[in-house]
C-alpha cells in the first residue's frame, strides 16, 4: 500500500504534519506514517524545547529554507505536530521530499 504524504496550501506557504520520535540514535526522516504524516527521528529530548529546535533546524536543511520560515503551528508539546513553511508552495516541499515516495 502506498502512503500519501499530504502537503496543503497554507495562508502564506505550505503546511504538513509530522510525527516526531525523540531520543533516537540519529536525526533522519524515517518515512511516511499510515496517516500521511512525515515520521522524523530526532536525537534530542523533548524537554525545554530542544527537540522542537532540532526539528526546525533539520527541516530547514532538508527543505532548503531559512529556519525562520518554519513554524510549529500545533503540537508544540506533542509527538504529532503541524508544520508551516512560510513563503514556499507545496510543490517546493514535494520536490525536496520526492525521494520518500
């Protein structure tokens, strides 16, 4: 079964969901969940916002945008999060994550 990663048009860019696994051995995109969320492993713990900061830095590198363009708009203290990337269309993100399909 092919899992579909969903990117939506946001007001000023694109938005998508992620499922974060903290305290992993390495930082990586681990695939796409059955619900269409991007699964990301992080080495940081969730305490004091360290994992959120690592997530933003990692996504900025993968998506080739500035960290300031990325915001966690929901789920700051949860494993499931909604990410917004300002100033880019969904096609920009799809292109950079095409290897996951």
